[in-house]
């Protein structure tokens, strides 16, 4: 039987917690029939099951906790979990309307890309089929992206089909295969920024897995992003 993935709490705040999601964990329930066909009786790794287990071990009451946003199964990194229905509604309102609506929630990702980016500017906007993200170029092999809209597979589609530079090991969108990384792809939710009332917080999310196979050029031995990458992540991008 496959070992159950480990999940870490990075921050526990009054209205939310931030977790570091491993690869292979589902943010929402998949097609059960398809899962059983492919995996038999293997344990189905659901995000909120792991969150509640971790909360119990930490002595936290989590019955009212709920997800606000999602990450694809083979994407790693930071996820915000609201601690009650009211907080979830405020964060969801900001994701839908942006600006000063609800509780502000900004999400930045680091993407490892398979393709030449010499002609790509150091910063800009990606718009493709109703999806919008802002980006900053780290180097020829990596970008930082901030979501504006939140469509399914948004960054993966924008890079693979909009720019023609698919994410490393993202076989679904013809990314270069990295066999040693398993199913994990080179996309990591690297920063979550919130504002609840007057309280502003920025949460950097370290890389827990794939440090050697995918992320060796961008993180240190503990999984923290190197200073040059952190600087880009922590900048406040004035965008419209």
C-alpha cells in the first residue's frame, strides 16, 4: 500500500491556516470510478482529510475549515484554508471581484519552463482564452506568475499554449519529462499574501519535494527559494 502523503501547516492565523500541499493530493474529489480502475483499493489522498488529520494531531478544531482555492493534483505548494464559513466567503469574494472586495488574497507561483524565453520581456501580462496572469522572469528557465483570473489549469495552459513554453514534467501539456520527479510537475504555489482588515501578511512556501529532480537551481538545501527568487516573490506588483 502506498504511503500516505505528509502535509505541513506553515501558518495558523485567526481566520485561516496555510498548508504546504504535496504532489499527488487532490484538492477536490476526483472521479471515483476512474480512481478505482487505476488504483484499486489504494488510499485516496484528499486534501481536507490530510488537513483535518494534521489539525487533530496539533490539537486544533477543524470541523468548520474549508478550502478557498485549489491546486492541481501534481502541483505543490501553498494553499489557504479558511477556518470558518464567514472567512471563506470573504476570501472567495476577493477572488471573484478582486480589488478591495472581501479579504484580499494574492497567489504567486514559480514555474519551471521547457523552452526558449530569450524574446520574453522581464515582466508582462499573459492573456489567453479569458485567462489573465502577470509574470516576472527569473531567468531563461523559470518565471514567477501572479494569478488575476483563476481558471482550471490556468498557468499550465497559458505557458504551454499561449507562450509555447510548457512546464517541466507536465506531460499533459507536452512538457519535457523528468523521470526522477515522478508525477510532480515544475509548478509551485510559492507565496500567499493576505489582508484581513488592516493586517497584511506574506507567506513564503518552501519546496518539500523534488528539490533535486526539479528545483535544484532555485532552492537551498532546506527547500527555501534562493534570495533572488524571494525578492521577486515578495515584491508588490502594481498591476491593473
